[in-house]
């Protein structure tokens, strides 16, 4: 049993002072304890808030990681050419809009004097553009391997059209040339279809026997089948410019297939001699050549188109005279809506407008050739190469002729010049390349053994081990 504590006043003085100091210290510490007690719930809530923030951040990171994985899975499920297809279509639409604007500006005066309204030729071109865009997107959904099966029938059909052009009563003759067939009141230019048909035929032949392009005889046979029939008929129209573009497209297919350099050099020398001979035998071609060498020798005769084109471009300087303010389109510049529309562009939009035009074509070429390079199936690679070369090569030949860097060839500027058949053919070709970009067959390599096995199954109608 504990002893009772004596009263505090009985304690010694030293103990009383110590007790008083402890009591005083306790009284002084009470406010701090109460403040700490008040702060303790706040600290706990802050800790809970931080914990919830960390949880929210973790959930956001997990969601972002799952989204990234989903995007990666979607990208893996898509063919590799989706971005290139988008770039190709964007470049095409930009050129088409650019061309429609300049087509109206270049044709307004001619249409007004001929038809009483400045919109007549533009409205026709707009209809062709709308039909061509629809055709482009439809063709872009068609498996490009179908064109391999249709290459020979299509080449034969186009050959018949080229023959029909030369028949009086069927082919329409304008300025001494037979290049058009009138169908339902509309003129059709078969030589425009011949460029794509020749590319398809050569690409299909190489895809069947790839080794032929490495041998001299095989190389010459492929070139002859692609160029000589169509090119010979086109030269009878006559149309040297389209023949040059067709030859350039076929040669690009042979280069993409791995043709040997010595064969290409020999072909180039023979081609240069052939072109020179074709120029010499025709007086009007000789006049164009002399006008190219010295257009100012006769600025009102053979050199008139080159001189007026240079004057148009020089008048535009850097920024141009303004859209629609061209003077040369009032009959001073020949063929201002087709061959020489580049001169009107240089006059109205200046150097910057021409650079923008060239930039659009470079963008188109970059996207198209990326599609061709990334395609692992031989026919698709060669077909894309030939089509892109035909479009871009024709564009740069036209621009170079307008600048006086090449002789005039009479070929239109793709997607820009007036001309329904040219516009339709170019847009259909772009649609084919767009399908190659995203078609899974473009990225699957089939071994020769597997291909021959598939041929046997189709032939025999039963499976082979």
C-alpha cells in the first residue's frame, strides 16, 4: 500500500521550485501542443491529397502507355505506305486547285471572245476535274494487281485507238495533226492513255521474267515492245513530245528493274540519234530547233511562242502582275491555255508562283518515288515508278520549254493545263499509285517456289504438297 504524499507546502524549497518550473514549462508548452494538434489533421489530409495525386498521375501514365501501345498496334496493322499515300494525294489536290485557278485566269479572255462568257472553258475543265477525282478514288480502291492481268488487253485496245486516230473520218485533224477522236461531242486523246498502257505492259513483262532485263536481247525486246508500237503510231500523228514522255517512262521502268548501265548508255545514244533524225526530216521540227537555239532571230515566226513565253515570265518578275492581270493571254502568247500556260503563271504570279508550282511537283515526285522504293512486289514497284516519271517528267519538260531550256514539244502541263483526257489519265494514274502505297501485296515477297506452286494449284484445281 502506497504512502500518502505530503502537501506541497511541506516539501523542501528546492523541490517546490522545481515543481513550479515544470508546471510553468507545461503551461508555456500547451499552446504549441494545441497548435501541433490542430496541424496534425491538416498534415494528414495533405498526405492523403498527395497520395491521390500520385494515384491520378499513375493512372494517367498507364492510360498514356496503353494508348501508345494501341497506336503502335494500329500502325503495325496498317501498311507502311499510309503516310506516303496521304502525301501523294495532298500534292495532287494542291496541284489540281492551283491548275483550276490558273486555267480560269489563262482561258478567261479566250473563252469570252469565242463563247461570250469567260467561264466556258473553266466550267468544262472543272467537270473533268470532278470526274477525274472520283475516278482517282475509285481506282485507288482497286487492287493494282488487276492491272497486271489487264496489261496486254489494255495495250491492244489503246493500239487500236491509236490506229483509229489516223483514219480520216474518225480522227480529228487540228493544225495539221491527228491526235483526237470525237466521242459524243468531246475530244479524246488516245496518246495520253498510251503512256500508262506502255508502262503497264513493260512492268508486267518484267514481273513475269525479271532476268530478261539484265540480258542485252531481253532489254531490247522489252524496250521495243513498250516503245516502238505505241511510239511509232504516235509519231505518225505526229507528236514527238508525247513520244518522248512515253519513252522516258518506259526507260524509268527498265532502270528500276535493274537494267545494266552499258545497255542504258547504248540506248541513250541510239535514242539521241533517232530524235535528231526525226527533227531533221520534218521542217516544222527543224524550225522549232532553230527557234530554240536563237528564238530572237525570227520573233514573229517560229520563235514567237518561245519569245512571248520569255516576255511573259520576265514581266512577272518576283511577285507577278497579279492574278488575272495578264496581258499576254489576250492573244499575244500562243497556246496560253495548254503548252504555254507556264508563261501565264510566271507573268501573273511571278518567280514565287513558278517556284511554288515546281515545289508541288517535287512534293508529288518525292511521295511517288517513296511509294515505289518501299514496295517490295516487283510489278507494283515498276508500275509506280513509270507512272510518277510520266507525270513529273512531262511537267518538267513543259516548264523547261517555257523557260527556253528545251525546244517546244507541244505537251500540256499535267494537272494544270486545259485538257480533259490528260487530266483524267493523270488522276487515274495517281489513283493506281495510291493503291500500291497501301496494298498489302506491295509488302509481301513471294518466293519463286511458292509462286510456281500457286500456278500449279490454279492449273490443276487441287492442292499440292
